[in-house]
C-alpha cells in the first residue's frame, strides 16, 4: 500500500512539473571522514554512503556484494588512497564501478594524491611488515590536509555537476573560512602539547602527532600491522619507565590488550582517540573529531 501511494505521489509531481528532490551526486566514501567532508561541501546536492565505520580497520574490509552494488550507483569514489584500501577497493572498481569513477576520471578521488604524504619508505620488502610503498595513508588527521582535499573535492563536484557550480563554490567558501578559524584556535591550544611524549599502537596517528609536534617514542606493534610480541612489549615497558610518557594512543578498532597491559605496568593512561568521524559518540562531524582529540590530549597532559 505504501509503495502504491509513493508511486502515485511521484506521478502527480511529474504531471504538475515538480521535480523530486533527488541528490545530484552520489558519493561512495571509503571512510567516514571523507563522507563527512562531502556532506559539508555538497549539502543537499550530495548523497553519501560510507563503506567503513570508526570501529573497522579500513585496511581489512571484504569487497562484499552490497558494496559492489553501492559502487555501481556512485558518481564519485572518494577514499584515502596510498594503499589503505588496496585489499578491497580494486575489486569494487573492477566489478562495479562505472567509467566516470575509474582512476584518472573526475569521479575517482584519492585524498593522499593531493597532500604531502609522510613516511614514504626508500625500500619495501616483506620483512618490514605492513608498510605502504606510497607512504602513510592516514592523511585526514592533519587539518591542513583536510583543507587541501576540500579544495580538490570542490573542483571534482563542479566537474561532475556543473549546473550546481555556484552552490558548491558558496559552500566551499563557508567551509574554508570556518575551518581556517578552527585551525587557528586548535593550534593555539596545542602549543603547550609540543614535545609531549606518547606511545602509539600503530602509525595511525602519524599526521596528528606531526601537526601537533608530539614526540612518538615508540609503537606497540613491533612492525606495522604485526601483533605485539611479549619480548617487544617488555622492551617497550623498559622504555616507558625511563621516560615521562604522557599517554598510550590507540584507535577504537585497535586491539586493547597490549595498551592495557602496558598501562597497568607503567601507570600510563590509554587514550582511545576517535581517529575518524563517529569514533566517539559526540564526534559526528570533522570539527568535532579534532575538538575531541585535542581535548583528550590536553587532559592527559594535565594529569601527569
């Protein structure tokens, strides 16, 4: 009955010349941060779908049929790149993506291709663990990168949907002004954090620690992507006891056992930072992501 009514309303709208308010651009975002940015810049002209959530490791996602179906309807595929989605995005592109969302087209946007990428290894081999040849892909945790990506996203939206150019330019101007203001406030608050010593589970926070000038003493993983071993953790414990470590940082999807073990032994607090939009119940926007992250680090700096 409900379907019949919807069809009837749609037909009436066509007869009287009213165009249903469908979004003009469908964005398939690999990670929540890029869906949030697309919504900020696109407004009601953009519809987003996010392939992962804040409690999923974006390295390890299955290219399931539901994702293939979503990719088929996308006008834009918007991801981090730099190998972060290498285990599943190529399958989606091969099986479902349209020509306009293939590499080299306006509908294929990899954020890492438009910002300075950190941690590019000179040589890569299996002994180094899960190292990305293109560099560290977690580029969204430096707000300066978000600004650069937003400019490129605006250009892509206009290329895909030129009829709404003025709409995208207006929203981009509002976003840029607001983001620059927020960045200035964050950087002023972060000055006392310079040099703060932290231990991280994985290299997920490299861009954050670089931006804030934190001192990453070591990682809980002996090599990227490899689970902590007992001998490695003992070495980390000795290091932690010899320096004034303020916090152990991990994402919501990192295993908690190693961090909690070290915390108990060394009496160092564990901070589960949001990492992305939705990683904290209060962090439903890009702005909130950085506000919550900075507040957590400020709290750890005051406690010890």
